[in-house]
C-alpha cells in the first residue's frame, strides 16, 4: 500500500480525510490478497472508518461534542490503532504499520484541536518516533517539537502522574526522552530550555539518564558549542552529588 500520509518533510499533519484514505487503502490491499481472511482485522478497520467519519462531521461543526466526548472518541480511535498495529505485526504485515501509526497522529491532532485529553498514547508515541527519524531540516524539527509539546500538555493526568515509573518501556518515558532529543536537534536554545524543564518534571527519575546520554551525543555528533553548554547546564542540575 502506498503511503497516503506524507511525512513532515512534505506537510505537518494531514487531515482526517487523508486518514480515511489511508485506512481505506489498507482495507483494499488486504481484500486484494486472496489468502487473507482475518475477520477481526476487517472489523477493526470498519469501526475505524465509522469513527473517522464522526470526526469529519465534528470538524464540519455538524455535530457539537463536549471535551469528555472528544476524549472518548480519541481514546477509542487510538485503541483501535493499537489493536490494528498489533495484528499487523503478528501477521508479518509490518509494511503497513507506519501508515497506520500516522493515523494515530491525525487522531491526536483532532483531540487537541477540540480540547479533549489523550488517555492512550502508545501508537502516538510510535508515530512520532517514526517522524523524528524521518525529518532533518530545522523547520520540520521545530514543527515536530511544537506538536510534541501540544501532545504532552494534552495527556491526561493518569499518564502525566507516571505511576508505573519503573517500566523503562512505558510510552510516557519514551515520549519525553524522544521529545528531549527532538528539541536538542532543533539547536534552538529557547525550545531546548522549555522542553528540558518539562522532561525533568515529567520523568524526574529518568531525566538524569537523558542528560547523561545527551552529553555523550554532544561529543559524538559535534553539536554547536551553545547547545553543548546548555546540555551541560541541565546535566549538572540533574546529577546526584558523588558519595565520598
């Protein structure tokens, strides 16, 4: 299936209409495979199409929903994406995984636009990680950093409280570590300061490791001196004093 949603090199985040095209394209591709007959996957896709249609209606202001209702629709949509991605992985159809995860970003954008909360961010985090690996130019990195900040502020309290902070693979940790990396890659000191402060607040137990690894990257990738100096400032802030 050809990717319907472009990376940020071409455009920031595409519309719900483009997400509908992506899901429809996946359905068409699977239906054209004579050996493929997973009814559960087709059921997920059908439900996803219905939910995206509701989102289009809301965008046209034909239907007014409360923030709680927006949150619920977003949660349902991202859960469907999670389940669909899982099925694609176990069926060795990972070729389609990245396209589907980009739909999660469209859903997140929609939730943020309509003042809802994000209560499930696994596929959003994975989609953002893919985009972070795709973009290199400073304008795109700044756009991505801005969107990641919006995602962070839209996350529900359960996610932000980070109660299961012993799991290094939890989405909230991965998201904040990646957010810090993207901010660093912008070389924008104001962006870095704002994001670094958020990282310390969001994942205080993991922040020291982030800045320690960041210092190593400064040398390896030959970052500009002002960027190195700012990373060193936050490294010094977060490292525990040595015990003698």
